[in-house]
């Protein structure tokens, strides 16, 4: 039986971007599979928990801290242009139509169905957060999918055969059932590990389980 780490992950989350190289390393270092579980950003799932126009300390801190954490890790950090979520950053209001984040999240679902979820997430996150402007135009996404061994056109054609949005909604429920609400959250044997800075704690737990590759 293969041990699985479920990773609840958002294409708009800077911390999800920052954790992804560590997730790839986990897969190399331990006898586990790492399953990508794309979810919508918390701005769309639970707006009142973080984004409050009357008190902007939390979102301001997230931006500052994620930029600092990226520098600490030696990773590039530029807020994606365009932002995957259409949002008024003064009022924090979000319109109902969100084509980019739904497209990315659905592609993440399809990538996982092809057993390349984390690889796809890694390359797309690097595209978004690495400073590529207009990442949604031209052949940026197609070339990025190729890096993960995927074909973008075939991925998008697959949506006609199942409900990718329903898979994302299912991931929302599974995240809540895990005992957390934020991303990235890694779940191993029912135990949630929230945050990019909990990778070492997760590695300790995997060591306890005797899963380190020799």
C-alpha cells in the first residue's frame, strides 16, 4: 500500500508556491505519493477570514512575509500579473466571474488525474510567481505544461468528460474535514500540517513512520 500525502494547494497562494520545491523533495526522499488537491483561494472560499477592508494588517503581512520567505529560500518573488483572482485590493471585493483561477485550478485537477499534479503545480507556480508578465497569454501555459510532461490542449479537452469544478468543491470539503482551512495544508494519515514552514515537522513524522528512502 502506497502512503499518500494530500496537498491542499492554491494557485494564488504565495505560500503554496514557496512550498512546492519542498514537496518535490519529499517525493524523492520518502516512499510516498504526493497528491495535489487544488482548492480556490481563501478570498473566494471564505472572504471574511482574511480579507477585511477595515483592517488590512493580515493581507499586508502575508505579502511582506511571503516576499521575505522567498528571499530566505532563494526563490524569485513577484506578485502574478495578472493576478489569478480578479479582486479590488481596496475593498477586497471579488466578482463572481473568475476565469483565470478556475482555469488554473481545473488544470491542476486534470494534471493530478494524469499523476503529474505536483509537477504541474511547480512549473505553473514558477511561471506565475517568477515574474512572467501576461502569463495567461500566448503559449506560456502550453510550454509550462510541456515541462511537466503534459499537453495543455489535451488537458482542456478532458474537461468535457468529467466535472473538474465538482472535484475542486470536493477538495474544499476534504480540506475542512482535515481540520484546517488554509493552504498549503499537507495531510498525512489524517494529520494536517499547515504552512510552508511545517515541512520539517512533516518530514519528522515521515521519519517516525519509517518511510525515508535508503
